[in-house]
C-alpha cells in the first residue's frame, strides 16, 4: 500500500515483493474496500493443511547427530527429507 501511495506502478511493486501484478491489483482492491482488515487471509477451500509448522521449526533447531557424516532433515509432518 505504501509503495502504491508513492506512485510506484503495480508491475514494479509486484517485482519488488515477488508476486504478480494481478495479486498487487487484488491487494489494492481489498484494501480500498475494507482497509487493513481486507488484507487478512481468508479461509481457503479444500482440505485443511496438515503441516505442523511448530514441529518443523523445532526439528530444524535440534542439533544434528555427532557421529554421522551426512545429516538429512526429515520434516515430521511430511515425512520427506528436506529438498525433495
């Protein structure tokens, strides 16, 4: 919102924040209609997420085993090694 208020184009805002021009336009429309409250995430359709973000953060903060030559982080919620 601040970038738009400074006169920066939607395309340039999208590039700066790493999204698409259409998303920027949608954000501006939601802000215009409902203010800051309009920018809150809406409930999503479909199955709810089953990822436990706290467990993932906790797993990344645990020290790696000392005697292994190579340590792969396994994300507990997904059960898949990171990067796969």
